[in-house]
C-alpha cells in the first residue's frame, strides 16, 4: 500500500487526518496504517487486529502464550519483567529514576517536553524511552535477559 506523505515547515511528516507529526517517515507509514479500518493481522485467540505482524506476535506472547524470553528489572527488590527490552527500559526510567526525570520533564497541553534537549513528545511512553539517553543512563544495566526453560 502506498501513502502520500506531507511535511510541515519544521520538515516533520504530518498526518492530514489527525495532525500527528514525526520526523521519521517509517513512523508515519505505520501511523497512517492506524487510520485504516482493516488491519492486516488478527489474533486467532481473541480476534484483536494489529497493524504489524510484530505487534501481533508480541500481543500473542504476552496475552496468550508462554514467553521463551523475559527481560527482568535489575533494581533491588523489583520484580518487574516483560517480553521486550524497551518496556523494561521505560519501566526503569519511570520507576527508578523519578527524581532525575522530574528535573528534566515539563508536561503541558502539547505533550511532554524534555528540558535538557528541548524535544517534545506526544505521549509519556516515548518521552520516558527518550529520557533514558538525556539522563545518560546508557551504561546502566537496567535489565537482564532470562531464558525460560521449555517444557
């Protein structure tokens, strides 16, 4: 499927339907797909529709299957685990870096602003994923991979 992409004065891609903006064309491609009535991938267990096969696979593993791998938070006395490393990263920043994050976060009607690099994010999840870098946590061991035994 081909989409027509539009850019604004800031050279960001902009959705003509809902005014969503992004600097990444690939992100806009999948955003456009979210507006389609028919999504290409359907869960066989619960009939929920997904835009990408990867999203379907993650959903199925998290909701209906037994994950082969889990990422576990390495923070003392924390039992958080998830099937994706990215969600573990977001958890780490949200839960274990609250003090540092509160110093660089500004929230308003436009979204979540990073005071350190001046970027704005529409949602909290992408902001917290981003904050990991602005807080210089790249060398932090925030999770470890656990491989589940097969039965």
